[in-house]
C-alpha cells in the first residue's frame, strides 16, 4: 500500500469510528438508601450516607474517580472503613451512577473536584469539634482526593491506596499504537466525544482478583465505561499534579501499596510519600495486594488502627 493510499485508508477508518455510547443513567425510583445533593450550578448528585451508630467517631468521605462508584458493590469496603464506629459518605460523581450529568464527558473538569469540595463543606460535620473529617481514595480517585483536600481546610487525614502517579504497561489496560492514533484525531476534532474504553479488556488481566473485579464492573450500570479525550487528558494532568499537592499537604497520611499491583509503579507512591509535607505519615506495603480492592481488604487492620489513632 502506497503512502497516499495508507493515509486515505487511515482517514476513512477514523471517520468510521463513531463515538462510543455509554449506558443511560439508571432509574432511581426504587432506590431509597441515599439522597440528592444539589450543587450551586444546579446538578443533582446522589449521596449514600452510612451511619452505623448515633455517636460515631469520624466521618470518612470515599472519593471516586471518573468511572464512578457502585456503593452496593463496595459494601465490603464501606463496612470495613466504618468498622461499626465511623460514618461513611459516598457520592456518585457528576455524570456517573444515579447522579445527573453527561456520561463520559464534562464541559469543565474543575466541576468534578468542585462537587466534592462543595459537598464536604456543606456537610454537618465539616465544622464539628466532635467528628474528624477523613478522606479515602483508591487508584485514580487519590488524585481527585488531593485536589479536593487542597481546598478543604478541615481535613484531619487521608488514606491513599495505590495512587497512580507512575504507571506500568499492563495487559488488558494499556492502549495499542492504533489506539493512540485514533485518540490524537479525536482530541483535535472531537475531544468531547466519548471514545476511550476505560474498562480495557478484563479477560487479559493477569491477576485473578483484579480480573474478577474488572469483569464484574464491565456491565455495571452505575459505572461509566467510555470517556472523551478531554476527560482523559484532564485526568492525566490531575495525576501528574500529585507531587505538587503532596508538597503542600499539611494533614496526616496513610499510604498503602499492593505489591502485586500490575498497573501502578511503586516508585510513584514513594515519590508522593517522601514529598508529603505533614510529618505524620505512614507507609504500608501489602504483600498479596493487587491493584483492585484486594489491597484495601488485606490492609483492614492497618487502616482501622490508623483511623483510630489519627
């Protein structure tokens, strides 16, 4: 095939690549375990508030990444963090779950982090002298957490699990060369059209626990699968800003890394930890922890002991 014919073939192929379609927002009429929080710009965001006892000790906000969170599927993590004595607040981010917003894209990425800041500052415990405000993030949501904490004064501590400052090449998750060519075209001409499959190909993920978890997430109606290049680029910028946020983070840190994580490079976690401003910081490596929530569950005692002492 000549160069001109190859270019024509590539152009035609790109034109035939229609944006991917995400599942519609699930019906919330039968859901009665949460409430809607109305933001200042008029977006209704779904919030699940788990309060195990009346006199709880801390309020822990579970921060999510752009794919969203299914609080039903994460019940084990929520109950672990709660430990029958802590209140847990989980928000479905704008454009995910039961919340309003376009699936897979956003007009201004700052709205994503600003929603969390607004929710936390409006919370009943934000100015409480009785309850501590803690933040929990896992994977990409750790970058969101740091951006949120930067503008939230009353944070008493943060838990970061497998923060993706540096990434490895991972089967089932890393794009191919053809994908990069396609993504470049969409970024130039259609950057707000969902085109990137964040779910990857779960069947090729090597770690068994991560593979099972990813397969269960693929068709979850509360999670978003396809994203615009705008969201992907802005998310990457946020992850690259983690060291900068760490240098100004004047609140206690619990850093947790799963030694069997095939996506996140531990060197990036080390960099965040050493850059962390607050001297009250703890780093734990979990021997059999993978990238997914297996690391969180295996770190049960470490997490709960840290929460109690913070």
